[in-house]
């Protein structure tokens, strides 16, 4: 069952979005609104995509109520990968159910540090989104 769950995630990851968050500190406070730009090197899970799938597979716990109610689909979680690779500002941007949303948030909150995004040769804060798939199978 978990293999099907993460194969679905594998094909869903194409939806990942990465944008750098920058601010020009030389401008006035009014002009220092953070601007999102694509990054030269997007952040990634340490060890690569396969390790991310393994982390998700090992740690995802399908919520019992969602299982009983046959809730299936994707929760899209957004977060910022900080310059040191930690994840902050974790939030659901596409909900499935209260239980699956809470599980997706729990899962990303326990994620180890990522490799940060790089812009101009320096680590930068990057806004990132990832789908977490919840699929039941008959296995």
C-alpha cells in the first residue's frame, strides 16, 4: 500500500515550486517587501528525492478517521527552506481533510534539514511547496 502511495507522490512532485525570497536592505522600509524569484539551485532533501520518499514512507501515518471515511487525495504543504536548511512557516495551501492536513503538517515539521537553495553562489531562503499524497489501496 505504501509503495502505491509514494509512487503517486513521485509523479506528483513535478508540481514542486521553488522561489527565492529576497529583500534589498538598502531601500526604505516601504521598498523592502520581499520579492520571490526563481533560484539557480532549488533546495532539496538531503540524499535526494529517493531519500525524501523513504522518509515519507517511513513516517507517514494514514489517519484512522481519514481511512474510515475513505479520504484520498493530496495535501499541498508550503514552507520556507531557510539558509541553514531548516523548514519554517509550514502551512497547508491545499486541504484534503482536517486529519490528513494535520498529518502532512506533522510529517513536514519532523523533516530533517534540507540542502538550502542557492542564488548567486550563496544560500537563500526559498519558498517551497510539496504534495503529500494519501491513497488507499486494496493490498
